[in-house]
């Protein structure tokens, strides 16, 4: 379980299960959001690579439905990142 915030606002909590862990390169987990209005869960793949001496993070999200995908794409989180 973890909680995200943006600028001290918009707190969003979620939990889930890890499906694959390959340190330090990647992990795959489900994200079950705390918000009762959010439909279903999301499968997240996080991949870490080195680029010019810095760590780059690539997140790939796969939603349960088109409705859930569209909600994520329209969220302030998508705009920020």
C-alpha cells in the first residue's frame, strides 16, 4: 500500500500485488485504487534504466477497461508526468 500526493494536494492511495520483481531493472504490480469511483484495477510495469548517469523511469499502465484508461489519461497525474 502506498499514497501519492502532488504539491501536498490530491492525495491518492492504492494497494495491490507484485507479479514480477527483477531488481534493479523492473517490477510489475497491480494498483487497486482507494477511490470508490475508480473502476477496476491497473497493471503497472515500472522499468528503470540509466541515461547519461541518471536513472530514468518508464511507467506502463494497462487498465481493466476503456473507461478506466480514459479516467487515468484525464487525471492531473497524467498531465504532470
